C-alpha cells in the first residue's frame, strides 16, 4: 500500500511540474529546467494547441521569447515539428511522427528520473525517521510544506511515533490542510508538546534550524534535518 501511494505521488508531481509555468522556488525541483524538460513542455504545448503562438508558449512555460523561437527552429530542423501557414499571417505547429516519438522518449526519461529521485528521497527520510525513533522521539512535528513532507508522511506509517502537527514559517500556508492536520506557524508549536521537529523543506532550512536552537523555551525539543 505504501509503495502504491508513493507511485501516486510521483505521477501527480510529474503532472504538476509539466503544467506549471515555472518550478516553484519553495520546493526541491524534481527535474531541473534543462533542454530536455524545456523541449518536453514545448512539445506538450504544441500538441495541445497547434495554433499557439511563440509568445503564448513563452509566457505559459516561463521561457524567454528568444529562447522559445530558437527551440522551435531547432525542433523544426530536427524534423520534430512541421510549420504550416494559417490566415491571417500566422503559423501553426504540428508534431511529426518523429516529434511524437521524441516526446514519448522525453516523458520516459522524466518518469525514470523522478522514480530514482523519489526513491532516494524516501531512503534518506526513512533513515532519519528510524534515527529519531531510536533516540526516543514519540511526538513529532513536520516543518515545511514540500514534496519531502508528503514522502515523509508515507514513510512515517508503521513507526512507533505520532505526528502531532505540521509547521511552516510561510504565512500563506497557515491554515491549509494536509493529512488531516492544519498547517500552523512557529509560535503555535509549543502547544503541540512535541519531542522533535523534522525539517523537511529546503527553504531557509539551515537558518530556520539555527533559529529553533536559539529558542530557549524550545530547549526540550530536538531538531532534526534531512
């Protein structure tokens, strides 16, 4: 069951990363905005709407217009797309059989990369959670709304610890519901009486950990990072 939900997360995250115009800075990127992901996004956009303009593609995927133009020309030279004039003074783009094959290859590479990435993430988080359990931690708080948090929640199942809350220092996340827990701010953590906080976000991770350590009223709370 755990592996099933793990795979569901991977597929969902893949779809989200392809749909988003840019990878959010708050989250650990699964696939760097390389030539491969850029081409995959453009091929997806062209397949969905052959009459889409370069400017629209540029805006949708947060790619510079000049770069978009260069990519379109390169894909046309490679025979991945064909151009057809349509009135008034516009150009439509159509994927060729070679283009569909390239899109399938890029999608497979993307999927394989994500499988490996999440498997490694799960391995590291599992190791840390076992370390926490062996150190006597019973009540735990997750810090950071992120991909890592979702993987941690799945990996957490079956351990002899209780998740008592989810913390984030971004006010825009406060009140959001994840796994039946409402995200709270740092000032509310003491009310949960946790034994430990596991930092699961890359955003300001080190500075946040140092801030927690300096909080004297939080002295009994252990701080762990991945």
